[in-house]
C-alpha cells in the first residue's frame, strides 16, 4: 500500500467515519425512540468490522420500527454471513413485507435454503 493511501487517505476516511459515528450517537441521544440513527450507526460499525455492536443496533432499530426495511436487510446480510440462515430468511421476509425484496433476492441468488 502506498504512503498516500495508507497514511493520508486511510487516515482521512477514518476521521470522517468517526465524525459520522459521533453525529449518529448525538442523534440517538436527542431522539432515542427514532430507529434511523441506530440503523445508520450500525452500518458504520459494520464497515469497521464491529459486527456484534452492529447487530445490537440493528435489532434496536427494528424493535423501535418493525417496518424498517433497511435494518432488516442488513440483519439478513449479517446472519447469512454467519450461516444463521433461519434468521437471515426471517429478516429478509420482513424486509420484503416492508417493501425491500433485495435480501430475499440475495438469498435466492446464492441458493440459501429457506
């Protein structure tokens, strides 16, 4: 990896990601019953490889708003990677019922049995 990519670009991206995380945490503090910042923060955690924390935030998001398709899609993806196909299909179907069939299509495309 080049100096510019490792020392400059990666550092800038890390700083930007941290800034976005702080924005989402502040939003959660202001509006703890709003599912959206939980979902956004979870996606940022997923980018950093913090899967357990991301799952907790996504589950909180769907607890607050059971029809939040984006959170269900993300949960379906996480559970599929973990090979917890029952949970993956559960969240894929809930996302589909909420208007986003992308997780169902993904699971079908890769031949994940229902």
